[in-house]
């Protein structure tokens, strides 16, 4: 089932923002379009974040099938059909498989929850500023901009 315009706009704005950061800093690689990443073999766990970011030198190009690489940052945009327990569980799957951060964005509440291993999640509202910490040096954007609430 298609997720609708608020989801699409949040995916686009997140991708554009990270893409601009990646290009202007010549730092890392960003992907969207839900290509799918193979997290585990034998059980073949494959997940597809709405937006994925890879640290410099880590992305793989031209791979047929599902790349066997974990994004350093996996971003999920909440769709109307997603529940919070489902979204939260997926964030921890990403972290437990090797992502350094996972972000969950909710277009309806204009919030972003940032997950890192061994720390409590932090939820940012429209009046807060999202930064990439050590993972994304010099990355900073008001949350309201990601949801076009300027």
C-alpha cells in the first residue's frame, strides 16, 4: 500500500538534505529507493530503509541483488500502516546488525527519534536541531526544515 504524500515528502527532504551534505563535504554516500540490504545469511534477513547513508569508502556500487553491507545510518519514515513498536524494533535490528545510528521520522508529529547502541533514544521535535554527531561531522538541520514547516 502506498504510504502517501507526507511520507514521500519526508523521504525526499531527508534524502536531499543528506545528499547535499554528502556532496558539499565530499563525505560518504547516500541511497534511497529501498534497495534492500542483506543483514544476515541463512535466515536471509533483508531490510530496506527509506534512506541509507554510508561512511566514506563503505558503499558498494553496481551490486546485483541485495548488497551484504549495513548502512552506517538507516532512516525510516513512519508510514500510516506502521506502528511505533514495529518502527522501534526495526531501529534496533539495524543497530544490532552494525548500523551506528538509526533515525525514525514521523511526518504527522514532525518528530525524529535518534537511536544509538547503548544509549537511550532521543526524540526531537520541530523546534529542535538534528545533528549527526561523530557519524556526520558538521551536519546540522532544524527538524522543522525536514518536514517543510519553515
